[in-house]
C-alpha cells in the first residue's frame, strides 16, 4: 500500500503551520556583455500552508520558474530566507531537498530506461533503502503498472508526464511541486491528472501547482498567489480572490432589435453586441437584479432570453497582471 504523506512527521520542525515559508526572497541575474542586471524576484513573501493545494500563477517571465528552481535547489537566491517543511534551505539543504518533490514542466528523462529502472535509480539518489522502496505501488498509482518494463522512448507524452510525477514521489515527500503538469495533454488526461492531484492531496500531500490554465487553478486550488514582474500581486484564498471583483454581467437577447443602449442604463457598462444581445455589467453590492430588470422593462425592452456571467479568475488575472478588463 502506498504510504501517505501523513506518515511524515505531523508537524514541521519548529511547529510551523507552513509547508513552505519564503521571506524577502530576491534573485538577481547578473547582466552579461554590458547588459544591466535583471531582478527576477523582488523581495517576495510567499507562505504556503501545510495541507493546501496552492496555485502559483503569472505570465511568462513573471518569476514563477525562478521561485520553483530556488525551492528545488537548482537556483541560488540572492537574498532572503526559504524554509521547506521547516528546514532552512541554506542551513539544512539535504533535509529541505528531501522534503520536496518537483515535477518539471519539460519532459526530461532517459528514454533508454524503463519506468521501473527510472524509479529505482531516483530512489537510490535519495538514499531510500531497497526495503522501503514502493516502486510498483507508485507505478500502479499513476497508471503505469503495465508499462513498468517498457522503454521510456515507447511511452506517450501523457505516460511520460505521469512517470515524472512518479519519480517525484519515490522518497514520499510531504510537499509536491507540479510545474505546468497538464501542459500539452489532451482534455481526458488533464481530468485524470486533476483526479490524481486530488488523491495526493487527500493523502496529506501539500501541492504547489503552477499552471497557465486558469480554469485548472480555480478548480483545484484553495489558495492562489499571482506573481507579476517578480512581485506578488495577490495571495489569498481562492474564494476571497474571486470576491475581489464583485461584478456580474446580464446578457439579454431582446425580442426586437435595439438601435442603441437605453438612457436608463447609461450608468452601467452596457453594450449592444454584434449578435444583437444587450450586455449590462453591474455590481450586485450596489444594485439588486430586480431593480435592474425594472429599468430594462421601463425602457420597453422585451426579453426573449437571458443569461448571466460572473467574474472568474481570468478577470482577476488580467486586471492584476495587465491592468485590463476581460469583459
């Protein structure tokens, strides 16, 4: 039976409630050939609660990969402190590294090894005694049991993605970082990976997820941080983050074509689309839907059909990273 992350110590050293604590972390890449230095991370603070599914979002070049590489020990930060499962990555690098499993975005592997060989080698690198290894259990958990002895070059892209997750689990880490785990996979496999992420979380693993699919973050994550230009633009529980834009859009298909937006709706963001529908964006905290319907009826607009659209993570992401409205 595959071990649970709860088989790890119930609390991290020092009794911290955080799986990852990053305080005032800065990373500066020195410029070459006369180019100026680049500050990839600007003294960021990110606190990831134990037992959470934490989303790390941001546009390309925002600093997400730099932060993950610092956690993985692949990049040396310029300043600040980072603790993984309570272990300072500078003072206790080995313990910190053992506390985390990282699944990279790139499908990097030796295609001449079979999955069972790849996991055995990875377990050896982490010093897992042979008696404690769970190679076949892990392969079964990620749906690769029947491919255990197949060469890596024969695996599909989705299978290779699952093998990377399996390799990150060989030392039973309490924290798992998934860097764009569903990039380039089809919808069915994406849903399968979502379900497996939930299973890992249910076993007590803290998940850190980077993704460009905003639907994925909204579906899976209980807390989300948005990084932009090396700074944390937002870091809140998902529901609270979504509540930051208190907007709804009422989309009405009128019985008769409208020549212009009625004057009674001029106080709202009201538009007539190319399809003839009238869209009215309003803040529920300032006006009730019934009052809005009264204004529409008073303008003599007959309603053939209507739908509503609420703000989602895409709206917030665009506002915080690009300063634009998705509507």
